């Protein structure tokens, strides 16, 4: 199994990091991708990718932290982007759930990071919350920067919006939320080509049923696989093989 978006650098996980990674074989995990959100977590994610063979990293500034995106961070991203264990620019995008930072600030950081990803031939891992329409417009306006792949992390948009993002050959990852009784994600997942589906935990957040309310761990990715396989009418093994192919297709540096 593959967890394409986790936060091992979070204080709830980093304290047990050696055990978490050491248990990957027993937990059936091939590898994980540790996602950055700001200047500090980017350094932590990069350090973890250098220490552990089965941990890859992304580099990027989360839209909620867009005010902190500056030349210093961009320069560090450019430095890290050359490393083979860095597999994407993310998580970047738009988040309108809160009033700050403002839309203009978020848009500027978003586009600048799309450009950086393009410069280094990396795919982008997008965080979009309450802003799918605007995010779509940003992608349309910057289509030339999307040659290396797009992932909608923890996709929560509509079935119709998914079809719009598919015009950019986008991938979609789903996590523990699809196991919630009120999730109603079945129709959305079924509307997306199986070749465009990925799996994630977003650990320590978004813990799946039956552990909802507790700390999430990469090992809980199996509950997402079980639910997705059920929704798609596939066996666990078929889905595992398909997700592996999809992950390598998007995050090309993981195929080493």
C-alpha cells in the first residue's frame, strides 16, 4: 500500500517516527510521501526523506500560510527540488475556509509555486478547500505550467467539478473521510477513471472509521483501500496494484 500524503513531521507522529517507519513491512506499506505546509515542515519533511529510504517528500507552502511565502522559501524549494527524494511541489493551492490570508495573497503564492514546479519538472499536489471554482480558473490561466501532473489531495469537490479537473489530466487522492458513514463519496469515486485514483491518510488528521477521533497513522491507509475497493467493485489486491501504477505515473521520482 502507498500513502501519497501524510505528515510524519507532525509532533504527534515524529515522537514515534522510528517505530512508525520500522513497522512499514508489517503494516504492508511500500512507501509514504511526507507533505510540506510551510518553511519549517518543508525542512522536516526533507530531512525525513533523507533519513528513511521509504519516505519521500514534497516541498511547498500551504495556502493558509501564503503570507510566509517569500524569496527565502522559494530559494530553499529550488534547492530541495533538485534532490531525487523530493517528488512534488505541495501542498499548495487555495483555501477560503477562513478570511485570512486574503485571496490575492493566496493566488500569488499558488501561481509562483506552479511556476517553480514547472521549472523543475515536478507535479503539483493541491490543497483546495471552499475554493474549487477559483482553483480551476487558476489552472486554466496557467495551463502551460501543468506539464508534469496535478493531484487534488483529499478531494472534497463535486462529481461535476472532478470532470473539469480531469481536463488537466488530474489525479485525485482520497483518505479516511471516505469511510465515514455520512461521507457519500461513492458516486464521486466511481465517476473518476480508476487510473486517476490515489490513496492517502493525511495523518495525523482525517482518521478513518473505526478509529475516528483518534490520531491517524500511515498504517490506517488499509481502511481507505478496503472502502475504495468495495466502492469500485475490485479486490483489495487489484486496487493495490492499480494505485501503485497510478502513483508511479504521477510521482515519477518514486519509481526507483
